[in-house]
C-alpha cells in the first residue's frame, strides 16, 4: 500500500504504535513517533512510497519522540532513537521531520558496508549518472533539485550507494534537502514542486525538504552507470562553465566524501579508481539555474569537451 | 524459540536459523548488533558455508558487520606494530591483553570480534618510561583533571587512556589486571612470569593460556557496565573450547586460579558459561571451581543478577528484574573496586561533576550531514 492511500489519522496511529514500515529501497525503515507533524510531513514527502507488512524484516528501527522532563512543556524538544537507543542531541520539536531524515541518513551511512556510501547527490539521464560530491555550500542540493525538475532522474541528494561488484549506483530517492536562499530560488525556478514548511534556526540554517518526483520514485530500483563526476561551484554572476577536473583530485574527493572508504581497504581503493576511470571529471561553475540545466543537457548530449 | 535470547540460540546452534521467520531475523539482527555479536555470527555462518542460506535482507547486515571487523583486525595489527616501534628503544617487554592478544596470537576468539582499543600490560616500574615514549610518538594522555589523574595513578591498574593524535586510536597501559584498591588482590608477578612470547615478534607477549582465560573471567566479573557482557562471555566460551586441546590446560586451571587469587571470578566464568552457553567443561573442573563459590545466598543472588545482565542491552531481552540486576552489578563493581570510604568520596565527586548518565554519549563517529 502507498503512503498516499492512508489518511493522516491512520498515519498518526501507525506512527504512534511504531507500525509504519516504510520501504526506502533497498532498505525498510520501521518508524515510530508521537509527533503529529511527522505524520503530516511523511504524507507530504513520501506519498509515492510503499509500506510493507508489519511482520517484515526492517533494516532500521527508528523513533523520533518528544522529550519528557520539567522543561518539556515550555520548549518541547524531540529526540532520535536508533533501535531504542538515544542518538544525537535533542532538537526543537519543529525540526522533528528533518531529524528523522538526518537520522535515516546516519543509519544508512553507518550500516551499509555492502556498498561504498558516498556523500554526494546523484542524478541520471538515459541510464548515465552524474555524481555531484558534497562540498558544503557549493550548491549540490540546489543544482540537484533544479535538474530533477527538468528531466533528470533523482537517485539521491545525499547518499550515493556504489555497488562495488558491478560498479553501478543506487539511491533511495528520498526528499531533497534545501537550505536558506535555495528554498526560494527553487520555488521560483519550479513553482510546481512540493516542499515542507521551512524551519528556521537549525544547525544548517533554514531548511525545507522537497518531494522527490513521482517518476524517480517509481524507478528507484533501477541502477545508473556512473558517467560524470561534477564538482559544482556556485559563483555569483558567473557564466555556466565546465572545466576538466584532475582525475587524481576527483579520486581524493570521492574517497574523502565516502563514509566507509576506510572500511573497504584495497577494495574501496579499486572501486573509487574504477569509478573515476569510467567517469568524465569536471568542475562546474554556475550562477543561474536555467543556464546550469542547459549546460547539463549539453553534457548529456556529449557537447562538453 | 526463546525470543529473548535469539542471538544466543543462533550462536550456540546455527541449525536454528533454518526456520526463522522474517520477524525473528529482524530481532536477531537487532540483538546481535546491540551485543556486538553480529560479526561473530556472520563469521560462524561463513565458516560453515551457511551464509548463502540467509535471507537477503539480514544477510546484508551480517556482511556489513563482517566488513567492519575485518577492517578492525587490519587496524589492530597495524596499531600493534606502531606501538612496538614506539617502545622499541625502551627494551620493555609488552604483554597484549584481551582483543589485541586474541588477534595477534591467532586465537579463534578473535574471529568476528569487535574492538574499541588496545590494552597492554607492562611492569609497573617501566610505566613512566612507556608513557613518555608513547607521548614522544604521538599518543596523548586523556583525563587531564587533577582528580582523574590521581584516581588513575593512585588507585587504578592502568594509567589514563592515551589517544593517538593522528590515528585517533586509544591505548590502555596497564601494570596489573585489577585496580590496586580492589578487594581482590592479584598475584601480579606470577602473571608476568608465565607470559608467552609471540613467535615472529620481538618483546611481544601474551598471557599464558590459563592466565588469559582467568584474566578474561576477572575482567568480566568485575565489570559494572555490562554492555559487552554477553560478548565477553562468548570470549570465555571460545577460550575454554580452544584451550581444551592444550595439554595440561584443564589440570592447571584451578590451581592457577588459586595462585593468582581469582577463584571467585573463575567460578562465575564456569558457572555462567555452562549454564548459558553449554560450554563443554570437564566435570572435575566444574566441581573444583566451586572453591570460589560464594555463600549459598550470595550465589543465588549472583545467579539472579548475571542471568539477566549477561544479555544484549535491548528491549527484547529484558525480563522482570533486568534493570534491578544491572543496577546491583553496577553498585557491586564499585564496591569491589575500592574500600568503602574511598568509594563514598569517589561517588560524591563524580555525582557533583557529572550529572549525565554515561550511556547517553552515543558514540556516533560521523553525522552524515
């Protein structure tokens, strides 16, 4: 059954009992929460995602629950639990859904050593994937959000899962994290996108999550072949420009941005080497999203040197 | 199927895995992960060619855990080399303890075992020299507070843990195996006398088989926080099984426990290994181990506590009294560690300084965002 087929009341109840098993292919997350706003945001963001029966295997058991205590009623805070064990610091309750998202990212990054888990956005077109590694503030999520509203398929905006045996990429196609100015920029760029209410004053500034496109969600199980590694760099009033990026530096960047590169030892080294070998590596400077999307279309058509 | 101890059933008889439901696999993986025994299970399944029979979803978690310990094993070997290099000039013999010893001595106890730090044992007269050589080679002391320094140096069996500034690895330098202030007095010179040099290494030792087992028992049954209690019990099980082939091991075990002054923890090791893990221990050794048995009342009480506390710290494993048992063992561990007046001063200081319970510092290495 899809999340969109449940009423909000049903979702609240499922969450309260911890009976919501959300399929985030290739994983299943079992979610528990006593915070009503989480049900609303799950309905908004995960409408196209399936649930699985209660007696299924869940990879991650997570909860986001209100903190009890003397000050709880004055300034309510929520805390993330991984399988009953409190994790991370409690945050104001209006950040509960974002905390669930961050917590799930942590679950995947810390427990999925069947993959090389790279901190990068991945978008795909015609079976070929562009990997945008995550230098903070470089605009990887903004660029990713823009591309997926114009024909590119979303694999992930945070975690690229590289299957080292077959050298293909997977993503969980979860909501895109937008921060600060990029929230309004994306709203103007693509007024049709659905976002959560912006939440101010988080550790990352103001944040809002963007619903993944329906078409991308339905293709979540299809892997993509790495074709480009693009290091985005937002630079005010600069024209869009791809510049060749050194393979060695791209290698180091991917290795540094991988959560479990060290765990894989020699296999990880070879996997990153293969990834870089089969990709064209660029640094991409841009200021306007319209131009950036056009430049990426050229990239896809092989018109970039 | 006893769902409370699914991980124990799975590790003691992999046959039970053939008819687990999805929900049971779900629980097994969670219990195993919490008890730090997932990789051990994965290792056993791989060794017995059973991994392919595991359903795909839980299999990925088992493989993931195995990757992690393979990496730790490599890191451990490298770290030992770094320590030996750092201490090369001192001419001090280094005895590896616990996890590092299991790895370097090639014991099956190391298979699928998780590690967090390296423990070494050196004679007390060389502690200052070892500490300064480690510092010169990049290890930094922790616990800089005056009270903590005094706590470690005056009463403990180790100096404050040292952390390498680049690698972030931690080393615990011990001069004996129980706190100096502890009620139980250890015959430390005897431990050093019987240490066994590891072939292929210079000045690198592990404890003699009986001593290794007795140290493992002493450590487990003096611990207060039993987060890894079940894993440590499986260590003991593995040591009993492996050394049972060593000539003279069983004959020497009980006399040695008496010589070192650790008959009580040895009794508990025999008691709970046989009771909970069906460890094969000869009847005469079980009978002889009773010289360390406490009074009947205390014995019943300890059974109550350890049968509950030597489980994964997971909601699915809790029974009536689990919380109480853990608190009692925590208090007991402090009681054992130092004389009463000292304990009162220590706890008052700790209470004033730190009101946050230790279990809340979930050690999440990296926030993915």
